[in-house]
């Protein structure tokens, strides 16, 4: 194992940790921040809930893109799923902490996790696609084209 291999392994671990943290933080931010942004100037009423529905997936999509750019392959996808599960657990803990507990049964928990993971996974795929296109670009002489 050469020095560059050990440096690559270390940076790979750091990139995976970055992806995990970004996605884990994005879930509560998307829920609470999305509802806050969706209700700016309107007050918290049912009409602002639709705005939060449109803002939250965008935040999760951006987190997925960042995770896709930071991490790689199936391991990165697993890391993003674990980050989503951690983020969902943080949402549950925060909801109890602010005195508005979220009633959770196992089926609702699975549905909510899938609902949050879908935009993260799509963003992860987009991030990996962008990274792959960036890696395969022509690095030859510009006068060749």
C-alpha cells in the first residue's frame, strides 16, 4: 500500500462522513426549515403547508447532490440512506424536545423515511452523474476540437 493509496482511503472516509452529515442535517432542516420558509409572511396556517411541501424536497435534493459529489458508488448510496435514517431519528427527538411529539407507528416511520430518501437518492444520482461527466471530459489540447 503506497502513501497515495492511504491518503485516498483517508479522504474517501472523510468524503463519506461529509455525505452522512450533510444528509443527516438536511432532513430536519428540510422539515422545520421548509415549513418556516414556506410560511414566511403568511403565519402558520394550512395554506402555507403547500409551500413547505415544495421547498422541503428541493432542500433534500440539494443535500443529495452534495452527497453525490462527495461520496462514491454503492457505499455512498448506503451512507446517504443511513444519513436519512439518522435525520429522521433527529426529527423525532426534536419533535419531542419542542413539545409537539410526532405520533409514530412503524408503517408511518417507513413511509416518511422513503418520502425523505427519494429526493436525496435522486440528488445523489444527479451528483454522481455530474462527477462522472466531469471526470470523463476531454483534457486534451483545446486546438484539437
